[in-house]
C-alpha cells in the first residue's frame, strides 16, 4: 500500500505545470478509483456481457449480478490497457468507457469533473502517460484488500491536501482514532456479534471517505466472518463522497446507501434507523446553509432538533441530536434492542453556553433522557488538522442495568504513542496497547484515577440570580449641573422649564441626602418654587443621574415598599443539583451579604460536563529555596560564559 501510494504520488508529480498542486488529487484519484473498479470486474466481464445481452431490464440485471457478489457493472469492452491501442481517440474512448458504468455508480466520476480533466490532460499530452501508468497497476481485491484500499485513499488525500495547504482532516479521521471509537461502540455487544447469522446496520452522517464505516465493518467481520453488515452514510464534499462510494463498491456494499448532500439540511436516510452510528462532524463549523430547514424543523416539533438549537457558529450539538434520531429504538424487555452511537467532538459541546442556552438544553436533554453512556477525553495532537482537545461521546438508548442513570468519564489524554514522523498536526497515535488500556477502563467500569462513574444529577445545576439592595446618596454638585441637564429626558423641555430646573438644582446643591425619597421630595419642592412642574419620568431620570452608590445610605424601595435591586451588584451563582438552593444561599451567600435575596423569576436550569475539572490534579509549586538555588546556578553559569567571551 505504501509503495502504491508513492507510485500514485509520482504520477501526480508529473502534472506539474499543467495543474496546480491543489488540483492533483482531483485529477489522479478518479484514475485510482477506475483502476480499482476494473480490478473488481476482472474475471467477470464475459459473464457481465452475457447477462446484459439476455437481461434488458436494468433492475433484473442488477439483481442477477448482486447474487454473484457484484453491485455494479460496465457495458463497455474497453479497459485502460485496451484504450492504449488507439492513442488518437484515447480521450473520447475513455469518456465512453467511464460513461458505460451502471447508473448506481455513474455519479462518481462527474464528482471529480473527470471529463474536463481528460480533455485538459489530452491537450497537454499527459493523458496517454497517466492511462499507461495506471493500466500497469494491479488493484484487484485479492492483491489489495479493502482495508488497504481505504488506507490508500486516505493517505493520498492527506498528501494532496498537505501539498496544497488544505485541510486534510475535513475528509477523514485517523484510523487509530476510528479503531478506538469502533471498539468502544461494539464493546457491550461482542458476544452478540459473534453469534451466527448476526445482521448489523451502521451509519455515518458525515462519512468523509468512508473510513469509519470501513473500520466498523472490518471489526465486526473479525468477530464473526459470517455476519452480515450493511453500511449507510451521507457526505457533503463531492470528492470525498466519490471516494466513499468507491470504497463501498470494493466492499460489495449497496452503493445506493451512500448519499451526497448536507445531512442537517436534507437527511437522505430519513425514517431509517441503525444499530450503530459513527461520526466525526466538522469542529466548530457553522450551520448557516441549513439554518432555515433546521429552525423550521425545531419550531414544528417532532423532528431531530426538538431539544434545542446551538449558536449558529457551531453545529456539533445538532449532529449529536441527529445521531440520537438515527439510533434503532429500544424495546423494554428485549435484550438486544436499541442502538449505540460514537461521535468525536471538540470541547465546546461539553460546556459552551450558560444555563438556558441551546447547548445547555441539548446537554440537559441528553443526560435526562439517559442517552449518554460514556465520554472519553482523547490525547491532543491526534488529528491531522488540529491539535486541540477532543472527546468521544458514547450514546446508548438501552443501557444495561448497572449503567442506567450513570455516565462514565474516561481520561485517556495520557494514553498515546509518539509518531516517528508528524502528519500535519498529528504527532501522536493511539497504539494497540493504548487502545486496550482504554477499553479495559470502559469494561471495568470502576472509579479510579482515569475513570469516574457519576450520576446524571452531577452535571446539572441551578443558575440563581442574587440581588442586593440599591443604596444611593445624593449631593448636587453645582459644577456638574450642565451635565445633569444633558440627560436625554431633559433635552426636550422648554427653555424656561430648564432655566427653572437649573435654579432648583442650585438651591439644593451642597446638601447631602442619604435617602432617595427625601431628595426627590426636596427637588420637587425646589422646582415648584420656580413656578414649574416636572413629569415623573423626568424626575426619575434626574434622580438617577445624580445618585451615587453608598453602602451607608438608606435602601431604595419601590412603590410597594420592596427593596430595589442594585444592578451593579447583581451576581449569579451556580448551585449543583446535589445541593439545594436554600442551603447554598444560607451557607455561601448570606454570611457575606446579609441583605441579599434571590430573584426566583430569573432562576434557570443548566447542564455542563466539566471533564477537565473532574480529573484535575493539583501540583504544588516548587519550594522557593529550590527555585532560588536554580536561579543562582544559572546566574553563575552566565557570568562564567561572559568571562570566556571577554577573554
């Protein structure tokens, strides 16, 4: 596989000058796919042509070929090797050859704009070179396994995108991360999967090049080579979709189950649910393109996004909700019912958004519905395009009895092996040994340094609003009267009224008031003495601009005698569910602010999953004496070096 990848890269390098590096993959990958499809059909061509001649109905033809293990066909007599016999018509014949594939794979090559590439290669005398070189490559399934073919696709995409400074990680997930996700996903079902006649369905809503689907199928077949596995998925990127569909062809899967399009905007597998779901959606990607559909579905209710909508800038929690909708329903008393899902996300869905926000409500729904089985914190620098912290969410709608109402958190951040050579941002991998350690933590289901078993209530909290009374003192400063009179509510008053108001303010200037009602009364009398009157809104505006906070002043009360809150002193407190609001308030608030109260109308319920905080271990700083000794040693070393330089 490695040699083949280098060979293909060498061919791509011959496109220099005709194409930019960013275009190498678009030109080269369809030739790889075409040669693989030839390899699959090799040895079956005569049989296919006989069936085509005797079976004019395409549906019947497809059924006959499926019974023989083939899910596509080509009605042409051409091969890449035979095309070389007519170099003058190579471009036209190659287009005819590709156009002769069955309709279920007909959209693969247009996804790469293959006809345009053929024309450009022909115009620049590169077409014959590529066809001749690819025609000599052996890509038959018995020479290059499905797993190796998948890795070849991913390796080539990574190299092409790295060469053009594009984001490789948008198209596929490292195999070591996928293997961990798959093993965690299948862990509770290992016995069932080994049962003869097992049938399992797997789905990925952001399939990329199909790596997750491929690894999941391989793992199940390792457990039971007689199992039947059906793979389905959807992908937004044209080229990744074409590669994924090609991979499904190589596996003998139903290629119609791989769809092209935005999953959030248009679920092409609507109404279908699966045993297992896997996904690595874009981190922090906005959902503007799907906004209208998503909001309409949320507002209508009864759809995928009833729990809530996140910020428009990050759609990861939408994919979480979507996966839940795709999990096979659980049935009480039926042991093997229900579905599981594994999705890898960054840290944002764990804690972004305060109480009452869309993200918090989505977390709350997931946890209160007992859908979260476990969360695994992965090492950093695991992915090709980012070094940030990532987390695997394991969802299960039919938990075993011992896991009901519980969530397991696993800290696997230290379980990694350094790569000999960096691959973009990826310089670490989860080795087989690392994966076994993580799986053991999951299977053991115990509290220890790397695993914590928590109740669902441990993640919920009340956000309470703590108010303190408003206390204002009033002292009119004669030098600031123009400033007082500049407030918006006073600018529309007649000049005569303003003049009288100025006189009134001067009359009360210099006298302190520690009570708002007393000051208001004094001000009104002073204004009345000038022969004018003021509306209540104007008085309130003037009082507000003159008043200054003073903890020794009297409390300002409303018309019912209730204390008014001081917005500047307003605070929010988070009260964990395992506590009570009253106990928390009496214990942690009143001793410090005895005149505070809770505005119960503003109390909200929130939910967050503080994985990092729960596994934090305090490391005391080094003793000052040790630090001083080290600094002294360094100082002496520097002084000695300076002496050498001066000498």
